[in-house]
């Protein structure tokens, strides 16, 4: 389905098809057009329009079909799909329009982001490569005991009021949630409240103004006040679960992250972080747009 046919869809259907709103799509197209529209210029020219090239990248993120099947759908080669996706991702990031605030902004805007939520999302990871040298030597580093499979772990810091993703951190699946938080060293101010789940027991030693659920002691039960505390905390923290759900609408972040054409093991891990940050920034842009 080319962009000429997509223009006839209702806004809600367009969002379901592409994963982004129509206004966001137009903003992304305006960024890409000066670089991807090569009609009348020397050098290689893609036979797809700029809007269709963006659709190829969105289709790859949203549906996460193999690049071979996307190439067959659009009538282009598999290497062309790989090249289009990587060009779109690089240009959108270089534009500066789709970037996360980052740890520095978390510190500077502490007066605005007074309550932050921290949680971890895990994406299944395909370890087996097509060639022997693409198979990681230390596979246990990717094995997540919580998910019982090899994963890539992503830590998200989210503003509780707006649902905006502030910063991210990435590690292999074996790394514990709290250890990843200590490695990231988020510069939280003393008056910022940080809410976390049971995986962050001991966070109060690093950030005094934090809150985690009460843990059930051995051979005893939680008191009524502790159960009420856990229930209220879960009601506030549910927003981070909604943000993770919105991220995983893009199936590239929900399904097993596969090897790509012409990508080695280390390269595809770096590309995963780039893509998640880009998709997270696009979701932030839509939050601000709809506010």
C-alpha cells in the first residue's frame, strides 16, 4: 500500500497502519525530503518516493517482517530495503527533532519532573547467526533468569505526569535491574521522587527520596497497611507499563530481535539502542503534539 492509497484512510486507521499519526508522518517526511529526493541529481536514485521510503522503514519497525518479504512487497531488492531503513533512521536522528531529553535534562528540569518512574523492558534476542563467527562466544551474558530466554534489557526513566520518556540505558539480559540503574548513574535531585518495582530493592541507599513495594517476609504475611501501600504504588506506576506497551506496538521491540543483512553481532546490538531511542523520541513528539 503506497502513500497515495494511505492518504485516503481515516486518522485512526492511518495510525494503526503506520504506528504514527499523520502529522508526525508529515514532519518526518519534511526532514527526509532534502536528502532522499534525488530526482534530477547525479548518483543512485531510488524508484520510491520519499513518502514510500518512509513507509518502508515504518513497516519494518511496525510489522517486523523480514527484509526479504518487504522487498518482495515493494518490488525492490533486499539490500535496498536495508539501505532505506538505515538511511531513514540516521537522518531522523541527525535532524535533532526526534531526541530524548537525556540525563542532563533530568537534572536541569528537576523542578518540572518531580516524580519519575523507572522500570525495565526486555526484548527477546536471536543469538544464532547465519555464520559461525556471528555467534556470540559468551551466550550466558544474554540469558535473563526472569524471562527464561536470551534478551536485550532496556531501562526506561519516565516522567509520571506527562508519560514522557526521559532517558534510557541498555544492557545484556543477565544484568540485574538494580545493577543497571547503578551503572546508569541518573543525576536525580534530592527532592525528586523515584518510584520503582521490587527489582530495585535497595535503591533508597542511592536516592533517599524513592519508593518501592513492601516485600513479603519469609513465613509471614504483609500487614494491611503494607498491602495498601503496594496497591497505591501500583496504581501510580501503571503509567510506565502503558509506555512500554506503546513502545512494543512496534513489533521490532516486542519480537525476537534478529540478525540483519550485512550486520555483525556488535553492530546489530548498537542498532537496537538507536532504534529504541528513535521510536521513544517519536512517541514523546506525539505526546507533545497531542497535549
